[in-house]
């Protein structure tokens, strides 16, 4: 199949014309290594999702991290039920994890935690069970 210009959703380098997605973020891996935070903010269709998917795949492939790109948009339909929104986001995390990561890096089944604590509890359990290098506590 010949390549084509994608105007909807993440680009895939094997079928879409695209620029290297991480070249515009040259310091991102150094920032992550320093345990820094970052925000990606740009207009629609500028490559944010493609860049984050590529970054997650690259970080995982390098062997030090288990990285996933998950959108919290799945919880948006539950505006008046934060517990349901949390469950939708956690479900997306598990689905993406089982699709994108080797089995030994899969996120755990979310534990029963109180609404408002489920995502934190899930991420803590995943960090504790992940076989990748754990940073030393300060």
C-alpha cells in the first residue's frame, strides 16, 4: 500500500508520510531521566499523540521503563460520576498495556480502592510490581 497523508489520529510511519515525531522534543528523555514533569500543549493535528506514542514505545524498548500513552478522554462521558470515569481510565490503561507491552510489564488488575484513590493505587501497584529498574527513594 502506498503511503498517504494522515489528517485524523496518530500517524504510523509504515503507512503515513510524517516527520520524525521526537525531533521537536530534543530534551524530553533527559527531563524524564531527571524525574521532571512536562506538558505537551499544541493545536489539533500537530503530532502530540503521535509523539507521545513514539516516546512510550522508545522508552520501553530501551529497557529502563515500562511506558504507555493513555488518554483520559475515555472518562469524559462520565462528567457527573468520577468513580465511573476513574474505572474507564483504568480499563483503558489495562487494555493499552496488554496491547503495547510484553506480558511481564503488563499493569496489574486495579485493586479495590476508594473512588478518588483508584488511579494512584493502581499506579503505585504497577510501579511496585514492574521488573524494570526502580529509582532509589530520596
